[in-house]
């Protein structure tokens, strides 16, 4: 009897349809890009994200399993300004020659890669241009258009759905921009003190000034800490923003020096709309 049951299970499993290889796979560099693809493509494509939650795209090393999914992808939607992406391009040359590599920063006026800009003094970073283009709605509209064009080219059978979803998403982005403008309209202190300088494009769109605690991509020296403390006192800054993936110890030390508060933000979270509004609410809380 047991043998009959075993044979029946084996036959039943063998009759199950084999899982199809994902032929509609798209790769993206960071998690917020998956949100953008999902708004346009819905469930019509499978999205592979290279940089997982809790990791920084500035120093992340892609795993072999991720390379496998990247090699199977029909399209790779790059931010276009990340050193991570440049490093992978050469590796992919002989793995998947048919994959379309799309620079989603095409059409965006890039900001020079300065770690901070205080009182007119720029300090150069390791990247030629600031890659954080996804943190400003104006730039996200351009990213969305580049994403749409790539999806339509890669999967033309779904073009009408993509275009309809894209139109709705653009309307949503415009509404977010208006909400942010309203929330920041009465803000008197328009300075942002942040550990890692991720809000340059956001600051450009909404007429703010960003200052970074991080110096040349490294933890601040005692001299730089003193410069920031003096500047914070001078400009009456009491909030220090820090991204979720960074060690908060230096930000906490600075907060004690200026009698301020450390505020955690998560620019790499999947839910872009929720995060951009959360960042706005926290900036608007400055007096």
C-alpha cells in the first residue's frame, strides 16, 4: 500500500507543469527603480534588483546569483551615474550581448559630485556626478520616461498598457511635487544638514541648501566636525538627517554639539512616494 501511495505521488508531481523561465525579466540597480517599473508595467515583467535593502549602492558587490538574473534580463535599467554600474558593464559584455542597457539619467542635468557645499566651498567626491537623481520628483519624471521607452522597446506587445500606466504615474508625480511645494512654502530655515549628501537634486528642485557631514566619502575629521558645528550654530540648524544604512555615531555626536536631533531617512526604500513625502515632512519640521 505504501509503495502504491509513493508511486501515485511521483506520478502526480511529474504531471505538474514546469515553472517557466522568466523571459520578461528586467533588472534595475536600486529598489526605488522597481517601484517606478511597477507603476508602469504592473505585473507584466519580473524585476531583479541588484542592491538589496540595507545596502549602499556606493560600495555594494553584486552576488553571483544576481549576476545570473542580470544575465537573463532583457533590459537593465541603470541609474546611469553609479560606479557599481560601470564596473558591471564589462562583466556583462560576454554574458548577455542581447540585453539592452538603458541609462535612466539621460536628459537629466547632473550635479557635480560634491560631498558638501558650505559657504561656496565645494569638496569633490569620488564620483564625477551625484547619482541620487531618484530623490527629486522632477528627475523621476525623466527616469519614468526613459523607463517607459525601454519597456515599450523590450516588450512591444504591452505598449498600450505601459503608456496608460505611465500617464497616470506622471500625474501622480506632479501631484507629489505640488504637495512638497506647499509643505515647504513656509519654511524659514532652508538648510539641510545630512550625513551622506543624498538630497542635492531634491534641494535644487525645492530651493534648499544641502550640507554634508561626510567628507570626501569618508567619516568627518575633527576639523570638519568643528566647521559643521560652527556653521550649524550660525545658521540655526538643529536637525541632522542620516540614511538608514549608515552608522549614526557621528551624527549623534554632532547633535549633542548643536543641541539638535538625529533624523533617520530611508531614500533607498521601495515605496518612493511614501519616502519622498516622509523626507519632506521631516524637513518641514525644521523651524
